[in-house]
């Protein structure tokens, strides 16, 4: 296609920022939706600032985007972990992360879907997690990431007739701010975790953004409703993260 426009939530840092740069290099127009603007500038990079935990703010952001752009790609990358053991978990954790990981994606896709249907083309992607398979201290996070997979499969079935694919990239331990907020950089815990991953290392943002690039490609039209674990084999081996 000649004109591709991608909305990336959390496109201002980490995986989202790396993917944004890769898509800009392929001549996409990219809109980052995050609480802060990206640190870099580019003629085809646009910023819409919004807190995705706030449903009203997401609706306002969606309206702003669709007023100016015909979106072909939606990458819901933004996420938070909020780790705690079962005894400390609260229902508000579940509702908060459900809004961030699920509700905001629903609002953004409902807003951008008309332009995808008109074009007869679309790519919808989620940044999931290996934690959807279960992980200690992840009651709300694992629940919302597992729900993300079910929602993506449902959307894939509904949208296939419009040539719109919906897929999930599910990373394992990736060196991002979220990860370093839980595991101290350079610690024995970090090394022990890397040693337990079958490939023997932690992941980096490029590992994940490269997977997103595959799903973004207009040529990847026969893959939908799938979850690709980018985890160094952690979803296959018997290990606890």
C-alpha cells in the first residue's frame, strides 16, 4: 500500500519507540499515544498525549487522531505491571490494568476501524506477555494479558472478512523500564533469570519490535488471531520468571 499510518500506544520509549523508528524508516506516518511526547522528532512522527488509564482521555485522543488521520495500523504496546503477591492484590489493580490493556485498545480500534474497513486493509497488534501463562506476583497483569489474547482472537474472527489481521506479540523478560523496575540492573537476580532462559540471555527491545514488523507487513495477510511468544524459549521450557 502507498500510504500507511500506524498508531502506537506507548510509542515514546522502549519497544514502542524502537518500533516507531523502524516504521518511520519504512515511510510510515506514526502517531505515538502516551503520557509524554517522544524524545525524538521526525516530519512523519506525531504525538498525542493521553493517560490510557483514563477512559475519557482515551476517547479524546481517539477523536483527535481520527480527525486528522486514516489509520491502517494499531499497535497497542503501552502497559504496566503493578506487581504484588496474592495477599496484597486489590480488585482495583484488575480494573485499572483492564482499562489500560483492554479498554483503551477497544476505544482506539472502534475509532480507527472505519478507515481500515474503507481501505479493505488493516493491521491490529497487541504487546502481550509470557506472563499470560502465569507468573508469581502478577495477578492483575497476567489476567489482563491473558484476556488480551482472547480479545485478539475474537477480533481476528470478526475482522478477517475485511482483510484486517489481529495478532499478539508476547514478550518474555525484555530489558525495558518496566523490567528494571522489578529486577535490579546488574544484580544476581538478573543473571540468574538470564541463565534460566533457554537461549541464555534476556531479550532486548529490538527482539520484540522485529516481531511486530512481521505482523505490520501488508504481505503478512494470512496470519491472524495468533500469539507469538518472543521469550527465548521461556514459554516452552520449565522455568519460573
